[in-house]
DNA sequence: GAGGTTAGTGTAAGCGCTTACATATCACTG
DNA sequence: CAGTGATATGTAAGCGCTTACACTAACCTC
């Protein structure tokens, strides 16, 4: 059994290139400060040894990582994928790297992930939604890690957010649905325990109902975990309630697609027998058949602006400012007026 | 303007708790070695200061990170999400953390990501597919970072893989399709340039055709980038070729769903006018209408086994062994016999 | 040709942590 | 009660890197 060859370090490179470690460091990080010939020798040594700088050591010496952490509730089902992609692309143009973690919609896991990303030296964090344990915000302050909230917008929260008003968006949609004559409504909501967007969307419907003079009790409410199958099960439950709903709101498109499928399986016509409304406007919404009526979220714009804001904060010290984006209603084929 | 409060370090905790840094370190990492009373004092100091250990410094001192890197081609569309989730879950039970990066199906980006994860101290790497620049494998050897390949299986490759035989799986499916009477075939393939799974699937179809006495020329071939819309466009192209194909294979379910949609838009009946076959069996496949006939990939099992293998390698020095899993055919509603 | 730049390089301290080793206590044991 | 072992803690070196500062040599400038 041969002994492991040691992993090459800066010093090994320096020895091989016959220069000091300082020069190697400079050759790598600011090539302009080094004579061309020296640079060449260093590069050759790097290549020959298969040298890779130790990120941890570097981070320790310069005291920043050029890394920004993002924690999203889920990686499945692409709800956050598009926005994150834009976020990452934007960061990249500014020289930052994104580190990503997912919390499975659990507050305790999210907290763990926050601590882990901070430990890994994230220079800043992107978080989804405002609501979380105040202790963790205190911790972030102690660690001096700035936080930007997205997928939500609340100018009054103590952390800046770049996003849209979930409640207002859903309220607009609900108002339209009510205007079309629907009176018996249902909502299949994602779990609201640690998801302030879900509660806001719920509140939006209630608010629209209130404006239209409907009673909160007129809304059948089913709460379920995330997933297509879960949406299907919830739909079956909702459609069985009395009086039977003529319009079923879903907290997100994934649940809506599940609902749509189950409706088909039950022989219930959409939108003739029942209307189904989603939220998010992910790609799935267009592919579904019939194509889903939903609330369009400006994923890419949100991600891009968030990346820009954070890069500018870190790079130029420009403070984070709340930015409100508009969600819009997308009417496709799953919503129809209620004939009376 | 107040000056930034310094970020608390081990030493700050030590001072506050009136012990040495060594004791704090022990109190945190092996509480059993520290007197209960001391431990309490340390914990209080940690909480009070909002202390978080510096991961980089720790990694440097212990020379490992308990972190495993995974690089997947894409985060959109959830193809890899389920497998990765299982991978992560398994790693977690062994005390490892997963770091994830996506390469957008680009070889150069993947190489960058590999270097970045290695720099960050990944103790091992999970990679999709065997094929990549030999230099990068050399680099990984120099850095002494073990690699496990997945989503593919090739016992003859010089790196161990845990996955399935893409060619054989697609060949099985193609044989069935041919047996059903289809003679005019088309394949909408993902880009094969840096995607050995895509080429293997292509090869599988050709192989089945060969067995059945068909000519390779009888397969219309369209290559496209990843995405639902891309699948739709490619389908329109494929269906216009002469002789008109009666069965269209797709390199993955995402392309297949796009094809399905375009077929509907063009008024082409599936499976009466044309059969459409996917690959992967992601959730989307069941939701599509008609439900997609596809090749089921054992995502979860693959992820779990990969995680286990890596954890055992790192923890107990158990060498990685290639493991072949079986992909299976799932017949749903988009494939029908060809009436002659 | 003395004085002043500038470019290129080296020396060494220090980033925050772990851990081998040394030391100090204390409770037994025979 | 000297000797032993267990338990708890401290001291200090070292992990791989960056960078302030110091130094040298070459090149101007007047």
C-alpha cells in the first residue's frame, strides 16, 4: 500500500517555481504584479502539481469568500429554479458564487442551513419570505451577515425584501374569480406553519371575499404538504365539501396541477364543472391541459434584482432597499365564468 | 457611523467563559470531554455572543470538511432532484453535508464547478456520467478527491459508477416499440456533445433497429437543447420529416412533454397518429395527458446507494464498487401498436 | 551622478481553529 | 500515604493562505 501523495500547497508550487509563496500568491491573484517570466514558471508549476488553492485558507486570510448563500424551501418542482438561476447569473457577473441549500419547508432545517452557510463564510444570504425566529436574525447580526428577503415584499419588515405582495396578488385574482360569478370557493393551501407566502395568499382570498360581501366561512379550506399527488388528494377532499365549490384556488401551481389531474380522473370537467386557479406560473402551468390560469410571478426579474442588490451592497456598500415587483394575472383555460 | 462589531471567535468565547480556547473547542466538538459546569459556561458564552465556528479554519485544522460535492447538469425540471434528495438524505445520516452545483450541461462550466468544489474542500465528488476531459480526472487524483459517477453504469470505465445502462434501457424500449409494428422512427435527443447518457440512448435505439433488421437511416434524428419548448419545436421538425415517423423517441421526459404539447397543438392524436416515448419517468410523465410511456429510472435508489458508498469510503475506507441498477419500462398511454 | 520612482520579489505575521502533549487534581488502592 | 489511573484543562504548534512592509535593482530626471 503506497502512502497518499500529499496534496500540493502554495509552498510546493513556490519551491518548484523557485520563488517565494508571496510571489505565487500574487501570480495567481493579481498576475499583473508579477514579471511575465515568473508568472509562466508559476503557472507551469501549478499545472504540473495539479495545485488547487485552499479556499478555506484563503477565506481566512482575506476574511471574505465572495460567496452568497441562498436557502430555498424546495429544490423539487422547479418553483424556485428559474429565479435562482437568474440570481446566480447576476451574481456571477459581479464575481460572486452562489451556494444553495434547501430546507424542505421546515423552519428548523432552514435554521440549520443558515448556520451552516454562515459557518462556510457566506458574505450575505438570500432568504425566502420574512417570517422566521427572531433569534436567527440576531445571530445573523452578530455574525454581521446581511440578509435579503425575496419571494415576498413587505416594506415594514425589519429586513429589506425584493419581491411582490403575495396577499395583494391573490386578492386581485380572487376578485376576478368572484366577479365571474363564483360564490362557492375552496382553497388548497400549502402548509402555512412556516410559510408566510401561503398565509398571505390565503389572506388575499379572504380579503377579496370580504370586499364582495362574502363570508369567510364560504371558503372551504384544505391544507396539505407540497406535491402533485398531495394536490390531487386535496382536490378530492375539497370537491366533496358542501356546498360544492365551483372554483378551487391552489396555493401554488404544483398543487394545481395535481388538482387538475384528479379532476380529470374523477370525470369532472375543467373549467365547465369547476374552475382551478394556480399561483406562480411555472412552466408546468402552460404544459398542463387545460393550460392553467394562474398568477404570474416575475421570477427572473426578482432573482436578477436580488443578485444585483447584494453584489452592490457587498462591493460598493450600497444599502439594500426594498423593491416591489408586480405579479400579474394570467388567464388561460382553467377558469370560466359561473353560469347561474 | 459606528464601527462594525468584530465577529466573535473561539477566543472571544474562551475569554467570556474564562477557559482556554482548547476547552471551548472540546466543549463544542466533544462535549463529553468537558466538565458539565464548564460546558454550560461555554454554551452560555456561545449563545450570548452569537458565535459561529469558522468552517474554513476548522477544515484547515482537521483537514477534512465532511462535505461531499455533487455537480448536476441542470437544476431546472427536477430530473435530478429526486435522486439528489435521496443522496443528500443518505449522506446526512452519516454526518456528511452535500454541496451542489449545476453545470447547465456545459463541460467547461462543469470543470469550473469541479475546481470550485475541490477548492472548497469537498472530501469527495458525485458526478453525472463518465465522459469528461482526462485532465480534470488527473487533477482530482492530484488533489486526492475520490469520484463516484452516477446516472450511468459502465464497469469498464476507470471510475466506479452506480447507475444503469442507458443504452441497454433505451434498446429494450426501442425493441418493444419495433415489436409493436413501428418502422418509421424518430429521436429527439438532448445534445450529445458533453452528455454521454444522450449518446448511449441514441446508440440503444440504433442497436435495437439493427437487431430488427432496420437501417440506421430509418431513424430521423433531431438534436436540441434542454427544455419543454425545445421539445415542442423539435417535435414539429421531426414530424415533418419523410417518411413521417409513427413513433418519436425523446431523450428525456422534458423533451417528451414538449413534444406531446406540440402534437396536441398541431391536432395530431397521441397515440393514434403518433406514439411518443420519454425517458426518466419524472413526476411530469404521470401528470402529462395522455400519461407518458417512458423508461423508469430508479432515482431514489441510485441516490441512496451513491450516498452510502461515498460515506463508507470516506468513513471506513471501503472502496467504491460499481453497482448496476435496472431501469424498467413503463407503459402508459402515449404508445400504441402500429396498425398496418 | 545624486536623488527619486517604479517594478519585482521576499520576509514574516496573522487569519480561527484543533490537538498532541504537558500539567494539575482527585479518588482510589493496597 | 505513596503510587496509580482517570479526568479536566491549558499551552502552543501548525493547517495554507494573503499582504504590509522591507528591500533591491533598474531607470529617470535634472
